[in-house]
């Protein structure tokens, strides 16, 4: 019986992965708590585990004093020398062993609950520390149950949660299914560690490629970025640190085996592998593949790129419901406007026509203004003089004249438009009045019939 406690400590330590010292400390604290419930909280009680006996021994501590004021923690010198230590002196602290057989049922139950709680807390802390360092990694588990629309995944020693927002919309699971997910966060809560998983995080795509492509794992090929529209399409940008290694080819693998393994894990999600380059214009063009780019216009101030495609390539560049261009913009970090050549040509024609209509602006000056980014007389009129002075190829005197002429031209244009609107309103008013007059005449006349004489 005495050795039972040793075996219990050994067994719990192995099963729960908890250090024996933690279990022994929990036992000692529980016994002290139970003893104080039995003997009184004012008494000074200490506990010590005796591995030879396989039990926790309880001792009561009392201080030797000349005159006792609190008998629960003090003892007289005479009593101390008679019952404990003949050499005792005032100020010494003496320990006496307590008999635990007098513990009541309530005290024993409290001790048990204390031990269970301490073991549970220690187990939670171990699990938390184990998974805290695994954020950003993939983990395998089994679908345990469903709570509302969240999936609870059994990871072995603990459960994790796959929230609805982290699930791929078209994926369906049943209880007992194996599932692989990405650890987003590990937090400690009152109910223990909460491990949040994701099947939609771009990091999952990166980790899957890392597992399938040794060159990524060995840092020969580097992943520069990854974006996903989960269940639909994804793009991953890679670059090689070794000139002899093709990063795209390494990710695709022989006959596409590597990329297909990733696609299969993501349940058919299409993956575009983009060769990253420091040339941002070229990078955007590659990100928009497979569509072929005709021309690209960069606006560094607005961090915007206008990309022009042949008419038959525009729908390919945009992708289904704008998916391709949307993912390319997120991957590159640029705002991307895509247009067809015919649309761009029509806009260019309209812009040159609008700018050329300004008095004093010939075709050459209109072209210089257009190349500077102005697409209409109205835009030019709204600009300040300093901006027009900065246009290359136009002198200061000409710039001032253009500035003045554009504002006068636009103002005159607005006046003409307002007059046209007034004329239209007058015509509508006159038509309405004429209609009212015809409505007020006899029915026969209004219908164009000859009036009949009375019988």
C-alpha cells in the first residue's frame, strides 16, 4: 500500500508527460490544504513527500518562546525540552509529525480535487508550450466533432479548432476524417490552450510547397510571396538563389508531380507559379500570365500600373470574375488597371482631341501634355500653374499661355453647355404647354374628327 503512491506518480508522469517534481509539489500542497481544513488555518503546517514510505508526511511547526501568547504556533521552553528537544532554546522552530489518519472525508476530497486541478494545469501548460513554438506549421489531425459551423480537430494530446472563416467553402468533412491544417495561433485561455487552425491561410500553400520541394526546404529556392482565393486559384512567387536552378521548374517537378501533390491537398485549387524579379513592371507582367501584355504605364506616386492587353487577351488577364488580376495585384502589391488596346486607343484619341481643342495648343504641345498624364482639357484646367510648368518640352511662357487658355476654354465650354441645357428646358416646357392646350379642347377636335351638327 505504501508503494502505491510511488507507482501512481510514475504512471501519471509518463501518461501526462508531467515532471515528477510538479506532481510531488501538487501532492504536498494538497495535503497542507487538507490538514489546515482539519486542524485549523491558524496552525503552521508543512508537508514533505517521503519516497521510501510512499506517502506525504505532515509536520506542525511551533516557535519556542518564554511566554506563550498563541498556542497554535508557539510552545514554552519547558514543554519543548520535555517533549521534543532537551537542547531547545527560545527562538528555535520545532517540527512535530501530525497524524493524518484523523483527516475527514471532506478534507480528503478537497485534497483530491486540489491534486487533480494542479495536474490539469500542469498538463495544459505543457501542451501550450509544445504548440506555441509551432505557429506557422502544418499539423495533421482527425475531425472529432462539429460545434455550430466550427470543426474540432483531435491533434492527439489536445483538440484544436478550425473556425468557419478558416475553412475552404466547398470542402466538406465528416467525423473521423483525416485533415491537414495550418496553425494560425496558440492562445492560453481559462479552459486551457486554444489552438486555431486554418485551411485558407497563404502560409499553408507555402508550407505545402516546402514539404514537396526540397530546394525550398534547403533555401536554394526562396518563396517571395503567396496569395490565395481558397478553393479557386492561388499564386506563389519564387526566386532561385542558385543561377543553375530554375525556381519554377523546381516547384513544378518532373511531369508536374510536385505541384500536383499540392493541388491535390488543396482539393483542386489551381496554382500559378510566378518567377519573381526585382523589376516591378516585369514582375506584374509575369503575375498576370498567361495573358500577354502589350504595354504598361507606371505611376510611382500613386503606386499604380495601367496594363494594356491585346483585345483577345483582356478576358484572360482579368480571369474569372476578376480573379486573375485581383490575385496579381495582391501578390505584387501594386494597384493594377487592365485595359484592351482598342479601349486605350479610343481614350488616347479622345484625350488628344480634347487637348487639341484648346486655343493655342497644337498637335505637338497636345502630345507633350498627354504624355505628362493629362487626358482632357478639364484635367489640365484643374491643375495648378506649377504642374504645367514642370511638363518637359514646354517653356515657361508657353506653359503660362496654355494654363490661361485651358481655363478660359473650359469656362467657355461650360457656358455653352449651360445655354444648351436652358434651350432644352425651354423646348420641353413649350412642348408641355402645347400638350396641355390640346388636352383642354373637345374630344372630337382633339381626336381630329369633324364636329357634327346637332339633330
